[in-house]
C-alpha cells in the first residue's frame, strides 16, 4: 500500500492506494487529518471549510462503479457482500455506458455509494450518503460563503439584508446583496425566498461571470432536491428500525429535509418530537425547538434563548 499526505488550505488529507474489493485494479481512499471550518454550518448537518470540503474526497470509486466510504473500501467486501451489490453495479454501468465512472462528479458517486449501502442493508450510511450528495450539489451552487453558522445567523442575515434592499443602493451593490441573500436562503433551507431572490437577480443586467454564477445556483437546485428526496425516502423507510438517540437524530434529519423541500407542515411534527426528547444532546433539541417556534409563526432568531445557536455545532449526520 502507498500512502501520502495532501496539504491544502482547507484540509490535510491522507491518501492510500488499496486494491478494489471487486478485483478491478486499485483505488485511492482518503482520510481526513485536519480541516478548517471557516465556512460555517447548515441546519441539516452540512459543514463548510475554506478551500474545499473533505466530502469531495470521502467516497472512493472503482472502475466498476463500486463506490464506498474510504474506510469501508479499505476494509473491503466479502464475496457475499459483493453478490448483494452486483445488481446495483450493473444498473450503474447501464446508466453510464462508456463513461469513466471514477471521473464522475462527487455528488454522482455519493449517489452510487448510497445505493450500494442500501443493497448492503446499511440504512444509516445510505442516508448519510444521500445527504452528502445533496450537500455536494449545494456546494456547486453556493460556493464558499464564510461564517454562516446555522439557522439563526441565516435568518438574521436575511432579515438585515431585506432591510438593506429597501434603501437606495447602487445597482452593483443591490445585485450583489440580492444574490448573497439567495445563497443564504439556499443554505438556510428557505426555497421560496431563494427562488424569489434569484428571480430578482435574473431580472438585472448581469456580466458573463455573474450570469454563470447565477446559472450554477439554478443548476444545483434540482440536483440537491433530488438527493434530498432520496434521503427522505430512505429515512421514512427505515426510521422505525432505529431506537434511542439514533432514532431521534434521524427524526431531526427527516424534519429538516422536509422543511427544505417546502413541506413545513410535515416537518413541524417531527421537530416537536425532537424538541421534547431527553435522549439526545441539548444542541439538537434546541435546534428542533428553534424550528418549532419558527414554523409556528414566531421570530425566534430575535430571542436570547436561540441566539446562542450560532455558536453551537451542527448535528452529526
């Protein structure tokens, strides 16, 4: 095995070349050593670092399409496990005829991995991969927006920005502010606000670079939504199989995904379950309680109780 250290502004990553479990050559698996968090975090668990996010490297893909988290690829799969995933691999190859599966975008390969973990009956990893695929799609649309730490900060930014838009602004300033608000709304999980700000930007006179930036966000939206729907389906199918803290964490994930897909009424009941739980850390119950208050028509971002959330960590996926 060959190992090396890749150092970047965002992270230190150790890469190791190992045999593919399917016997089709070798593949690089990556291990995160250190990463900054200057990009903040979102309420569904996505974290951001300056200079790139490790999730881009977290899944390794063999030439056959076999895609796994690095640690699992390093451990390999038994013949019985390979038999379980062969039908999925055949489907993947049929969907991408003649393509180099190892060179496909990371979000596509995370989707491969999610399907493989589903075939292996590992639902927690299946959900994790559908969610990380959605984050990778979001990454393509929002780029690096530093220091956005969770839903309270997102709402405070949106509220302050909307006030600024009511002032007399230079056209270039209004254009940048409006696009920034679209990005914050995208990360915060407010699709109607995101779409409204994007429509405002698209009605302005844009440079070629600005038009491409807006188009990148537009292209990312349906990709992210498709992966979120896959995660919702996997969570809904397997939630009953979980117990204790795992079930409450999964319930929060389901609530936040539903909210991000514009299904606030369904999300509210799940948030309420989490907010009332004593089985998970306070950070998670407070996040859930925040959204219970917000979806109930309040403005919890203005209250002392919830303003501390900006200093909390995102829930683990």
